[in-house]
C-alpha cells in the first residue's frame, strides 16, 4: 500500500507541513493496471466490430484492411 508521511520542516518560518507519498509499485498494482487497460481496449474493439456488423455498407475500409460483402435486403 501507499504510505503517507508528513513532517514539519523546522527551517520554515510558517511551519508548513510537507506531505510525501511513497509510491512503491509491486506486481499486483502493475497487473491490475495492465488488465484494466486490456479490458478497456477489448471493449472498444467489441463496440467497433458491433457497429461494423450492424452497418449496411457493402465495402468497408478500416485500419489498412478492406472487405467487400454481400448485404441482404432487410
């Protein structure tokens, strides 16, 4: 966990309190960050592919790839 320490610097004339946050990262926090990033990216890709699937375009050009498909009459 992050540790919060405070100290009063005796050299300050107004007795300002300085806070110092110890940011030590471990494998758990890095793993949580990477997994949340991958889940967010996967959600974005799923939304994009869902919209492409529902579209009625016959030719799709996206991210360097292209596709020509037969769209039936609805």
